C-alpha cells in the first residue's frame, strides 16, 4: 500500500517562480508527490542525493524548498540537508521519514538545519501548510539578503571612492618627484578586475564597522605612499645612463639567481637577446624588473621557472617576465591590485608594490601590462623608450578623473547585476 494519500487536483498554484525539489529513491513516491502537489506548487524531483546536488548546482536559484526522504541508499536525507545548509543556506529543508526516531529528528535539526521534520504517511493539509510556510521563510531570507546587499553596496562604494580619492591625492603629491603619476594610476585602474574584486570586498566589508574601516583605510594609504616612495624615489639613480640591453639583463639575472633558487624559482634568459642599447635611469629600471620577478614568484605554489625575454620594436624596448605555470585565475589577478582594493585578506600573500611598478614604468615614459594567460603569460610586460622622453610640466587632464571614476560606476553596475 502506498504511504501517500489520494492526489488532489483542484488546488490553486502559489509562488510559481520558485520550485519545490522532492528527493526520494522510490520512483512511485516521486510520482505520487508530484501528482499530489503539482497543481499548487511547481515540483521537480530527484531520485538520489547525488542527483539532487547535481540539479542544485545548476538551478539552486530556482528552488525555495527541498523535501527529502531520510532512508536512501548510499547517502541519507540528513546528509543531503547538511550539504544544502552550507552551499545554499536560504533553501528551506524538510525531512521525511516513515519511522519515529527522536534521535533522527534531533540530528535533522542540528546537522541539516531542518525547517520541519515530518512522518510518513503524510497528511496532505499539513504538507501544504508546511510547504507554504517554508516558501515564506525562504522569501524572507532572500529579501533579507537583498537588503543587506543594497546596504553593503552603498558602503562598498563609499570605501572604494575614499580609497581612490586617496590614491588620486597621492598621485598628485608625487608629481614633483615622479613623472606621469596620474597616467600610471589610470593605467593601473584600467587593468584591475571587477567581478572578483567586488565578491571579495563585499565579504570583507560586511565584517567590519565604519570606525575600523576608516582607521584601516588611513593606515593603508600611508603604507601605499611609503611603498611607492621606497620603490621609486629611493632606488632612482637620478641621472640617465646608456645601458647595453644584453649585458644589463645578464648581470641582473646573475645577481638574483641564488636568492631565487632559495624560493624554488629558476630565472632563465630567453636567447637570443637583441643587441640593443637604451638610455634610462638604471636604478629605476632595475627596481621595476625586481618587482615583476617578486610578483610572479609569489604566485607560484611549487618550484617553477621565470623566463625573461626582451625585444626591440621601433624606438622602444619590451621586457617580459613570464612564469612557467598555469594561467592566472581571477583571484590571483585581483590580488595584484591591493592598492586599490580595500581588503584585509588575500588568496595569496601579495603586497601593494604593483602600483609602484606602474609608477616607475610611466615615469620612464613607458607602460606596464599584465599578461594573465598563454602564450604571453602568465606574467608582466614592460615597454620603455630607448631614449628618455622630454619631461613636460604635467598638468592633470580632467578626463583622467572621468577614466578613474568611471570604474566605480562599472563596479556598481556589476554589483547590482550580481
């Protein structure tokens, strides 16, 4: 005899935009549940825990309630609810069992976070009432999260705007010591990621209070300026000198091989090197390549090799540092932009010196480009003129403000679409 009551077909459908997922290893139980409630609810079924999780991996945003039988082969209903609890916490979870077990009921609440624990055979009216309340519970959680996202979005925008305002002020103050600092900041912002940055920022911001944020932002801005000064003004030779590109690169690699090997990194020059020369600030160019090597070394999680290659195109020299490991993922790319991203934690331990690298490259009249994927990456590429450009009195172009702050609008739109 079936444990299910006779199906009813004249019930009004409610909340049609969200589905009920019913999980049971018995085909007859799946069929009867669907027939019993499909006129009132949008019901989908799965014949096992694995099938349910596979469905949720694609359609979780369409599910408001999961109803699962307890006793199934391989994995139980409580195990399914426990996994849903951590992966999709807003989905309401209802456990069904044909047995009266107090210990199981307690387990379903403690481990699976059950919304309700019901016994078979089901009472139809009780099940309908339970499903309606479960859908309402799910809707309340979704609305709560929506309001929280809106609140955090506003806070997020304020924090990022404050950070960028600080960087803009720092770039202006550094114009007396470095050339093209605003162009460097614009290039830095243009290459920074968007979606990954937002996902990480929102998690961080939600755990902080405004006083902590303000204090930390002030500290981070001081650290950023100190970092830039340490990486730019301190190593600058102050005068331009003529360098033989092959000799300079060979000497650079030779001096850093031993230290690199201690970090399980081998540095290799890609031959042939162009027989070319350039006139530049040797101290700054050396520090620029050091930063590139440091950033690539920090990204590798196992022994690797960094290839340094050089080429001459027109009146410019291109130098690339490429790691011999997989393409950079979104988290690694986001981690390069610590100066513009107000975060406490990083997926990998990076500092804020990439902004210094942009400042140096533009001070020398060149550019810096991140190459996240093959064949040119993963790595970074610099391009500097063979002869130093004329230094002009750099007035801030109003369009640069638009370029930098346009990124804020893009981040906000991405946040609203998420």
